[in-house]
């Protein structure tokens, strides 16, 4: 590699050393400001820490139209379950694996750190060029908030190259709009003196019994007395379940690949377990970001003393059935179960069932049951009616690919349940809705509103950004195609993406702006498996540099 090629990796390493979680980009914005100062380039920042760096046209090219280069500073921060990485303080530990660079137990931030590095390398090395305006935005991953608040008044430019692509040789020419929604479902918990008085779902009606009997059974389950044989608190036991190892990934780019959602897998297991009269849901959580498919979830159940073995076996059996459904997409899925006896005392090891070993620790195709250690008393479980309403809401929630774009062979409309948080008095669900058509996006939002109304939840729209529509005639697209053909003797592929990119907001700010989004090969963005190709990054840098040199 020559000096400029090596410089791209050095810049990416410098960027990766700086924490840049969404909403906390001041340090990386300071870095960009210092870069501009040290290279004699003009720069400005706004109150949000968006940073714009300008490089005036080289002699003889002053009359050529200016061009925007654009990338975002922030990254999606996810880590493995056993990692102690602190994204507010720690930089990303990079690992070189042949042609690939990845992180150590965290997401990498190649989305969009490598785009930033390419833009900076161009500013640093290019000598024959038009007026270049490099825009680095904040808070892209949480809803394109940086570009939403960006003021571009005074800039006479209507052409933009976005560097947030994730596949070399693919030109993005339109994208989905999106909305971040929050559903909040009120819940009620049992009195502290009885942990699971109302934990169970009503049994199905017997053959020939009127449907009204089901309602009567549900009414009876609201009693506050403990069921016969159930140990009063603190004499009951608990069962802690932790689901992990799912593929996860970007909720736009991966939504059509049928990856399992850890929250919804956990719901299927919990709904079945809590049909037992002596089981109640204490806590449940899962996911980390609205725009990431959840790769892990956890829950704690209150159970009657002595039921540990039976319920552990049932949970493992349910898990194996569900895992078999995702054998081709999430074969690394694992379930860890920790059973604790009365007062938090480790339960006796189960002697049999679902392949469990005599000593209480066994793995059966990804399922593990272990003894626990003493723990602090758990909060009271949900009342049965609240638990059933939560499970019904989760099972009916639109999730995954809803409609497909048959023209561009990508998703048209989708939703992703990205985060579940259980608070003392409510459950909060954070959802990412996407669509390449504005009308279809609002139809999905309408469905969520109807579901919220039926379930007694509230729906709040946190953010809403438009779609970037395809431009039939594009000078920039034609120019980039010509340069790409000259360098690689093949045509690039034109695509629409089922994900949000900042071009959508630029389209709203600058009428008739001409835009294309490009990038190098990035794999499994927004996950701990994220990595990028070094050789692809170098080729992409050289391609962008040549395209700017020949722009007229």
C-alpha cells in the first residue's frame, strides 16, 4: 500500500479511538475541528456539533460547481453479553483479520467511521478538484437528528455524494423513510406478600363448555389469595432465563432475512411457562436499539418451591422447538436458565429432562441450565391480567418485513421491535418503522395506533423522517457510472434501500438536489460481528478521489 492508502487506515484508527455514541459526539467533533485547523481548511460547527469542513477549488477549477461529501460521526453501540466495554469512555479495540477489520466484542463503527476516514483522506490528499464541502453530521443512528437540524443556508451547492453505503459497486439512489415509535403498556403487580397470586393464564375451556366460562376463569384469576400449595414470599423460587447468540443486525438491511427477534422468542417461551398456575412474570427486557434486531433478551419468573426442575425442562423443550425454526438464520441461539430456591438459595440440580445432567449444568444444543447463587429479593410479579395483555400485545405486534418492493427487490414496509424495558408500572416498547413510500409508512403507524388502542397502551411518535425518492435524470449518477466503468470495467448496480439515510433530509432542505450514496464493503453493521474490507475501502477512496478530480 502507498502512503495515502495507509493513511485511510490511520484515520480510521484515530476515529475509532474516540468514543462516539449517538448523542455524545462532542469529542469526535473536536477531532474534526482540529483536523481542519491543522490542514489549513475552513470549518464551522453548530450547537449540535455538526461539523462542516471546506476545501476551496484548486486553481483553474473555481467555476466548476461545488460538491458536498457527507458522512455521519456516530455509531451504533452494541457489545457481547460478557463485555465490560463502556462506550461513553472507551475507544474501539480494532482487530485485523486478513483483509478484514473488526472490533473485539463490540460493534465496529465502520458505519460510518470508514466513510469519515475516506472523506478526510480525500481532503488531505486531493490536489485538483472543485470546491469541496465535507459535512459530518451527528446523531444519525437515533433518527437522523443531526442532519435534521443542519442549517445549509448560504451554501450554493446542489450535488452530494453520501459515504454511508455498505457495499462496493452499489450506488444507492433512493431510500426508505422511517419513524421511531414508543408503545407504553400499563402493568399491575401483585401485593408484596404474595408474589404470583394472579400469574397464570386461564386454562382453555373444556369441550362443549360455553365461551363465557373462559371469561369467568379469567375473572377468578384476579383473586389476591395465593394459589393452593404456593409458597408465600419470600419462600418462593425464581427462574431466570437469558436468551443470547442470535444474529441481530440492521433492522433495515437485514429485516428481509428472517432473523429471529430475541424479545419475541422470549415471549413465546414465557407465555407457555406462565400458563402454569404457580408461575408469574417478575421482569423482562431485551434489545438495545430501535434500529437493531434484538440479539438477546432476559426474564425472571416467580415459581412455587419445588417446581424448578419441571419448569426448566419445559423451558428447554420450548427453546429447542423454536430454535429448530431458525436453524438457517440463527443457529447460534442459546438459552441459559438459572433456577434459585426459596430465599435465593441454589436449587437442587435437575436429575433428568431435556438432556439435563445430574450436576445441574448441561448444554443441549445451545440450552443451558445451571445452579444459581443467593440473590436479593425480587420485585413482585405482574398480575395475571397484565402478563396476558403484554404477551398478547407482543404476539400481535407487526414485526419484520410487512411488504416487499417487487421493482427493486427489497423491503417496502417493515417494523422492528428493538427494545423492551419493564418498569415498575409499565412496559415500554421501542419500535422502528420503515417504508419506501410515505403513504405505506403511515399505514403501518396507523396499525400500531389501532393495536395500542385495543390493548390499552399509548403510542408516541418520537421521530419521523421522509423517504428519498428516485431521481429520473441525474448528472452525478451518470458521472460516477462513467468513472466506475473506467476504473473497474463493469457497471455499478443501482439500488433502492430499505433503510434511512441522511439524503432524505438533504432532499428536503435543497430542492432538486442531485445525490448518490456509495461506500465500501461493510458486513453485519450494527452488530458485534461488524467488519469491513480494507482493500474495498482503499478502492472506494481512490474512486471518490478520481470522481472529484474529473467533476465538471
